């Protein structure tokens, strides 16, 4: 049987949550009756400031544990002030696997209930329930399993997506699936529904969450002594109640709220505002992890108390000092290395130009890179007394991809991913065990006579999740066919240098994915590096 058919398995069955097909359907399903018009490029006056609330909560989450770097006991009273909310029982959909990474959902709540919040918005916002709460900020903070890489993923508020079934946050009644803007998940089902929506759409396991409101945002900025920004042109905005000159300005909490709510600045687009706020966040991270704060007990205590009183967390995070230390240490160490801030690639919704859908395949590749950011050892080239180590690049690795899962189309899917990473795929095929059954464990095989076979195989195994051990000796496929790339590689095959032996990748039922290390141009153009924003004027 040929390895792939005109219709893939995914075409003939319901997609699994988090699968590529589920993500494609999420981006293309027809929308329900339209919601009230809200322009994507301008936005209303209060929406902009909500994005930065979650961004500042990154610093709050990270630096509440800065005291742990010099002695947790001295600051335990401040940690005890953290508000807690347990939402585990309200997550009613199947959850993705835990990869060992730390993925924290950061949301900015625009509820006007509570001290210091009612002054924002119209009179209806001052009611006890604040007219319903919403979030215009949805960010996932991803820290790699070995805590040496970090990326913050922003989800545009106007993304039209398939929201799964959720519990109503107040009544606990189950709500049916719906097609709506992603921020409506928070409005109806709170944090639990937002977590379920993200997990279903992306396949990323959300381990924890942090919420921050208006007052919390101001308190955090003030406790840091203000944040310095730089403007290419001055600001005189009545709606934001903000007047700033060109050049550098130090913003306190109140002015920072005005800054992040700006509409009439630059080209006025929502995307430019997101980038401006990401630069603001990068400066918050840098200041919150600076030695000036960490080594000053008075400043540090004030910051921890302010942050602790300004956020809400799940109990598993709030009551786990070591995990908080992990976040704090990662934030401190990664500031210099360059934390990536990425907006999910998007395009205008064909059904409504005031809404967006996620751009595929770029968005799916971004999610896959997070899911498969597993801790893998660096390969060690083989060496003997008479044979030096061999440095091998992916473009020098030739691979025959064999499908041993019994699932049609699997070999081509994996071959396309490998080709995009720069490997040379020579052919496709199928394979089964002696009894004709699928193979459980993925294998990488090289010819027994190939002197550099292990070196080439090590380069391949590094890119696979899970990473199998390489084995000498090849298998006999049940059938083969040529491979023609359907995607352009991000790295050109090596034009010179020694060509390695043809390896066999036998895809078992345990295979999860090819590690995505080279993201598309659509992702890169929506990404900034925090360490590069120090002297940027916007």
C-alpha cells in the first residue's frame, strides 16, 4: 500500500484536540452571527492597557521570588499575601501531555470591582460584578524544560477561534462549544475556559496562571520606581490623559496606564501597539531582574509585597517556592540572553475584516516548537585512535523515512518536517514487524559498513521527539517510493562536503514530532528580543 493517499487519516475522522487538523479547523470554521462591531486597528480607549497588565505580571511572578535568591524566610509573609484561585476542577476537556516545560498563562483582568479599579471605565463598571470581566491580554510564558530558554506568546484578542465546552465560572453549568473571539472564553468561563481553549487549539499544556488587575498594574510599576520609555514624537492624548515629550520619559504607574492605552500614536494600528507594549514589557523584565533591585532589601521587600498583593495565582504555583524560584532565576538569567516576545502570526478573518484568524502553517509551527522543546543531549561524534570526530550538518544527512505506525500519510508528514529543517530525504516507504503489526518504538538505523553512520545518525536523533538510540543495521521496507519536497527547506542542503550514508528513520507509534528549530518568516517578523530593546524609541 502506498504510504499516503489522496485523503489522509485526519480527513476521515474527527480531529483530536491540539492536532494540526484541529488548529486548521479553528482557523477556518465558519463563524456564528457577528458580535457587535469593534474595530481591530483602533480599539476602544481602555483595551490597550489591558495587554500590559499580563505583561507586567511576568515581572510580578518572577520577582516575587527574588527574595528567595537571598533567603526565602525573610520574605515569607509577603508571599503569604498572594491571592489564590483553584480552577483544576473546572477544566473539563482532555489535557495535553506535560513535557517538563513551564508554561504559565498570564492574563490581565479588566474587572472594575475592588479597591482602586472602579475609576476606570463607565458608570456601569462600578457595579459589584463590574459589568462582567474580560481580558484583552492573553500571553503564555514558556520556559524550556532545562530552564535555559524563554518565549512569551501573545494571542491577539480579536482572534476568531473554536472555544471548547466549558463550565460557566459563576453557575458551573456546562456551556456548549462555540465560535467566538478568544477573549470571550475568559468572559464566560474565566481562567479555566481560557486554559482549555488554548490547550485545545495549540496542544500546549498550561501548567499555571497569573492574573493582575488595574490597581495591581500601577502598584507593580510604582514599586519598581517607574519604567523609562522613549518616544520618537511627543504625546498629547486627552483620552489617555497623557502628555509626554519626544525622547525619554520615566513613567509612574498612572502614566504607564495612559501610555499603554494610547490609540492616536504612530499609525494607530493594533499590531504596532502590541509591539510598543512588548518593548515596554522588556524594560519591565530588565528592571525587575536588575541587581539594583535584587541587592537592596528595602526595595526588594517593597516590590515583593506589592506584587504579592496585586496578583492571583493557582495554589500549586503560589504555594510552591521552588517553582517560583525557577521562574525568578530563569527571568534573571535569561534577561541577558534574550527573551523572545512573539505575537501569534495572523491574517484578517475572511468573514470579518475587524477580526483575525491565525496564519497557518506558521502558527502551528510555532506551537509545535513549544510542545517539542524537550531537553535533549548534544550528540557526541564517534572517535577512535585512528578515526577523528566527524562534524555533520543536517544538509549532509540523507534519510529514508519509513512509516511503521499503520497510519497512512505519516511518512510524508515527517519527511516534510525533516526537509524543512534542512535534511535530505531520499524516499518514503512502509514497514511492519514480522507479524505485520505496527512498531511501538521509533528507530534510527544506519548501514553496518558506514564508518560515519553513527555521527550522521546522532544529528538526526537530536531532532526527534522522543530521541531514539541509533542502531547499526538496516531493515527491509515493505514498499518504497521517491520523495519530492512539498515545502521549501529553511536551510539549503550542503553543496559540498562528504555525503553520508542513507539512514532509515522507522517511525513507531511512540513518535511525537520533529523538533522545530527554524521558525517561518511569519513568526520571526512577529518576534522581538527583549535584550535588544534597551535604547529603542517607538
